[in-house]
C-alpha cells in the first residue's frame, strides 16, 4: 500500500467519553517529523481541566458497571475485535508511527504494530482463564475475588508509543478498568488513532479516554486526581520519582518502568558472530531509544580486540536514512534537543578518556532531520559518566573485563537494574551470571525476546512493580477475601 502523509496524518484531538474534541482552552501544539524537523500535525493541548473531564467520564463509566461488570467473555470479544482492527490498519498505523517517531518503517510494520495487536488478544484471552482461590476449613470457607481497581492513568513514553500504550491499556481494560491514557507530547498521533478503533470495536464510551498535552500539567493532573486508583508510568527515572510522589498524596498504587544502562556481557567462548549480530541489535534498534538497550558492552580481554574489530565492521554496514525507506536500518532521533543531548554525551565520553571507534557525528548530509551516526566508544571505564548515565541513543560504550567475577561486578555497578545479556556457550556460567546480575530481565545468547506471560520490570532506579501475564492482572485489580460460615 503506497500511503502519503496527506492521506494518513490528521490533526489530533482529545478522545473523551467516546468523542473527539478540542481542548477546553482551544490551545494546540505541533508534533514534528524527526526526519525533517517539519510540522506533521496540530495536537490538542490538554489542561488539568481537560484531564479532570476525562477522569470524571472514566469514573462515571466505571461506576455504571457497563464495562466493569460486563461478563469477561464479552469484554474479551471486544478487545479481540480491537486486535483485529489494529492489524487491518497495519500499514496506516505503521506509517504514522514511523513519521511521528522517526523509526524505520520495517520496525513499525514488522514489530511495533503487530505486537500491539498481540497485546490486546493476549490479555483478552488470558482474562478468561484467571482463577480465584478457594480454601476450606472445618467450619468456614474462604474464597478470593479480583475486582477491577477503577480509573487507571497510563502515561506512555515517546520511543514505542503505540506498542507501549496497548501493552498497558489492554491489560487494564481486560481486568475491567476504565482508562485515561496520555501519550508523550513528541509522539501522540498513533495513540489518538486508538479511539477510532475502540469505537469501531464497540468499546462503550468512557472506557478508554486519550489525553494529549505536556507532562507538567496534564500528566501531573493524571497522577494526583483522587478518583484514580492505579497509575502505570513508563519513562525516565527522575520523572518516575515525581509520579510516585504525586501518587503518594492520594495513596494510589503505582507501576513504574524507568531507565536502564544494561550490561551486555560477551565471554571468549561465545559464538562471536552471533554475539556481534545480537549486540548490534541491542544498541542500535530504534536508534538506541530503548530502555532495554544493551548500552554497556562488556568484553572478555582475551577476545577484546578481535570482537571490537568485528563489531565495528558490522556497524559500518548499518544504513541510516529515510525512515520510510524499506532498506533503512536506523532512522532519526525523536527531536533536535535529544540529538544535541546524545552528541553532548559523546563529547563528554571522549573528554573523560574514552576512545572513539566509529561515529560521533550528526549526519548533516541527510538534510535537516535528527540523524546521528551509530557510535562506539571503547576502552571505557565503568566509572565514566557515559557508562553510568542513560544516553538513550545510538551510542555504545565498550568495557574490557578479565574474569566472570569482574564482569558481574561491573554489570552491577550501576544505579539501574532493568536488563542484562550474556553471550557464552558455557551453560553453567550462563545461569550463574543471569542469577547474579541484579536486573528485572536477563537474556542468554539472545536479546529482546518477550513471552507476554512473564513479569516485566526493573530493579533499583529502573522501576517498581511488575507487569505481564498474571502480574498485570494482580496490579490492575483489587483482591478481596470473602469468608462464609458453613
């Protein structure tokens, strides 16, 4: 399907109680194409009053029972219909996602949008098989119920907007909650389109509400409103702390998926070609704008030079260019300011004593977009700023190690604890390292593969709580014990 920007890009409005509407103030802001830095569309700029309207609509809908008390089989059918509609609009959604985020179309079409459809179907079907505990004693019987918690605020990041939104919303909706979603201001367009899909699938008005606007006003209102009973946030650790402080004022349970600086550990006995290919993907997919990125590459000293040579050769083959081109491997960073931040980190790393193997420059030959070369800094000390802080871009730091003990120590020497990777053919070592690295997720001889039944989340400054499978349902519900005398 040959789509054009004029065909698919529309100005974005708020979606409240099943209807699209302007912000009460009439204010808008622009969303920008990262590949050209030109305006894509005008977006409604929600105020706290708009957020309150959306939350009140969600609360009324929840209390009506039209969704919260709907038989789970009926909820499941509607959510499965939403999954089908996402796939019917695959090309359109992928096109919008690529234009708004700057990511390659083959990633949007091949992963992000299909995964979004899978999110709806997975949680819709899983909701049918959740069971309640039941215990008998001599004179009493006790059983548990898991009731929907209520209005749920979901605040979504800009790097994987549609996939992340559906990952959160599908679970919250399957549990019977009503939802208010705020996508990031950088990337609101695909999220707003979900309202059309919800209406077509027959989701009752007020069950899903979508707010666009700045985090400082709209986001704050979503985390402080007394009617909100759950908050799920994905973003940087500093903002996560603010969300938690706001939620504490109303005693609202939170789930926080925050930053990362994950260690990607390569031992000498690994399949080096496999490790190179996997490590390239782990840092340069989505322009490195992934919290799970293996952004610290730890390489055993005996293969350090060889591996670095192989890795840099592979980096040279990465094609950076027009995100809509089918053969582009890496697109544009999300904004001009983020490009400048990434570039500043590279300069800091070199000033700290890191050596530049490849990259390190903005790609001005590609026009006015936010294109940056895939970059490798090597001979890095883990104490350096570039090894400790999340750059969130196509910048890899390479650190040598001598022993397994040292590799684990370096991996754990971080405020973050989101993910980790190990490449080795020693099965015992693989499981030792996986157990000893302090992270919420860990991969052995692979990266980024996810089973939606498993818990997802981080340790330390990488977050609080777990979502995925039954863990999502545990978060988005209230457990109640009922005891009866026999």
